[in-house]
């Protein structure tokens, strides 16, 4: 097989060898991906669709560069020919072979480039690529995502959405994120990118459109007190997600905030949106407007632009919700993973989980050692016959910790507060606190009955029930008189 002399340079040969090896490795890894029942590992995909194609392209680029450099060197040693352009003569076996190789290589390269581009697109859009490639950094988001109601919704459907503009924007942002990981420049915890997410109308409302939000929802919440008996305390709420009757549209209820006929804007002190300075209300039908000023923080200033309220202002943790220790322990007790027969298990566990640990492993060891020591020392008779129940409880507590608290990234419920509610974050109280007053005297009310009615409450077996359409006055499970003078969050944030 004869080739022109210009092909015989180290640059050309090196490029050809590099391209050939990369091509063969791509074919080999593709076969592994196809043969493997699991489709191969996430890192195999990284090599197949991103790293190896880069080396293939580098090798292909080196071939013409080496050829041109060789022709230039050869030309400097000989007399300049009258013909300025290369002579294509397919009767020349060497040239014929070059053309043949070029055409075949180009066809194969175009085919593989098309297939590769398709695979690269799908690979970089996959949940595994988003969540496991940078395992330690993205572990909190990936773990909590799998425990959420959106576990079957792919990451890109919320974080990117449809359209070329947002796709390109996300990839440009991704390049900086890759740099941050490689250069160890990422913050801990990672800032929630709520300031540059797409509007909820372009993502959330693809499935949850406003006209769908109507009927109130009945919710039962189970809590367990920090006493020796782990007393179960229940509360049943009628959440007023919409009006009492569907025919009334979104004229009242929680989802009134995104009524298509109403526009709610606010100005926050920072990107975290946990402190609100002003709220602007506009009735789009009548054109009437009203501005509410927060009297408590009226002296503060903000560099933030007014934001139009949408789903994510309340549902700010739709797929990455970090539960507080009290919350995930209550869930484990309700699920039967932690027995209420274990004396003081809720109280002792809270005393352990209030600590901060340097690593997840140190937390696992401490939880096990501390609980075993406490019950061996204080409940020896109980341990004689119930050690298996304690072992099961320890496993449940450790699992709850691993699913919600991530020491390496400093990610937990306090770093990522959930604004849906008011128990463990300011949530509703950011606006509904009686401090926002308009010039004409209107106030954004703190009345709890705007959002829910208490239909039942109290210890299991001795609950108090409301009659018909009435609502109960909240009865605090602990004997205290000053709970009405503060927000729930002010007290509960210190308990966890």
C-alpha cells in the first residue's frame, strides 16, 4: 500500500496511531456497554462518549498538520514547481490510495460522529451523569432526589427543560462546575441555584398547571414526644390548597398566590429569599395595585430585583428535601423501624443527632456506641430481652442520618431549609407575619386558618375532634404558655 511521501512524518504517523487506537477503544467500550446487562458503569460512559472522542479528533487533526509540515519542508529543499496547486491523478496508485482512505475514513467518521453526538447528548442528560460522576460533591442531591416524589422525573426536566438556549446555558454552567470540582473550588454546602433556575411556568407547570389546583387536601401528621413513653401525638389538618368548591376557581386557598388573574412580586434581602422587604400585589383584571412594606426590616436595603412569585417560592425543595432529625426519626417510628417500646428512644436519639460529625462513618460509629452504652447502663433489664429491637432502631437511625445529613458537603436541613410550612424554617412566616402593611392599612395576616383547619389533634387514643366545618384551636403538646408569642420556627430550630 503506497502513500505519498508527505505522509511519512512523525506528526502524521503519531496522529494516525492515536486516532486508530482511540477508534478501536471506542468500539471496544461500546461493545462492553451493549453486552453488559447494566449498560456499563457511569465512568465507562465518560471515557466512551467524551474522553476518547477528544483523542480521536486530536489524532485526526494531527494527520493533515503533519502532512502539510512535511510538504513544506520538502518544498524548501527542491526547486519550486510551476504548478501551485496539488495535481490529483487517480492513475497514480499512491494518490488513489489516499483518496480511497480519505473517503472511507470521512464516511466512517461522519457516521460515528452522528452516533456519538446522539449518545453524548443522552449521556450528559442522564441522572447518573448528573448525580454520580462527581460522587462526593453531588451525593447529597442524588440521595435526596431518589427519596423524593420526583424520583422518576429526570434531573434535566427541572434543571434545564426544553429548548436550545437553556440547553447551551446549562452546558456552559456545567463546564464551570467541572472546573470547580477538579480545582477543589466548590463551596460547602453548595449554594442552591434558585436565582438562575427557569421560571416554574416553563418546568413545573408542564405537569402541575394552575387550573389543576383546586380541592383541599386532608393530611395526618404523626409526631412522638421526647418522654420515656415516646408518646404519639397526632394532628389532622385540612390543607386549603384551593377553595371550598372547585367552581370558585383560585379565588382563595394556598394556591391563590399563583392565580393567573393575580400577580404577586416581592423583594428579598438576598438570593436565599428568607427575608422579604416588600410585597407587591397587582390585580391583572382590574389593574389595582397594593404595596406591602415589612415594618420589622424596613431599614434594610436589597440589591435584588423584584421577583414574580411562582411554585418554587414555597415548594423550594421539591426534589432535594433534607429532613431534620426529629422528622426522619418520627417517620422511622411510624414505619415500625423504631419501636416505641424502647424507653426514651426519641429523646436519646435527639441528644445524639444534635451533634455535628466530621464524617458519616464517625456518625455511624457514635450512634451505635452511644445508644448501646446508654441502654446497657440505664435499662439493663430491657436489654436482656429487647436487644434486637435496639439493634433494628440503630440501623434505622443510621439510615435516616445517611439519607439526610452529609458531613463532607455540610448539607443538611438547616443549610437547605424547606419553605413549605413553618415548623422548621420561616417558610410562610416570611410574609404572613402581621408585619407587612400597605399604605391603606391592609395587612398580610398571620392567621393560620388561611391555609389549614385543624380537624383533630392529641395523643393517640385520646384525640380531640372538630365538628362539621369548624376548626380546633391548636393545643401545644408541651405544657407551655408562651408559644403563641413566637413563631413555631423560633423555638423548633433550637430543638434539632
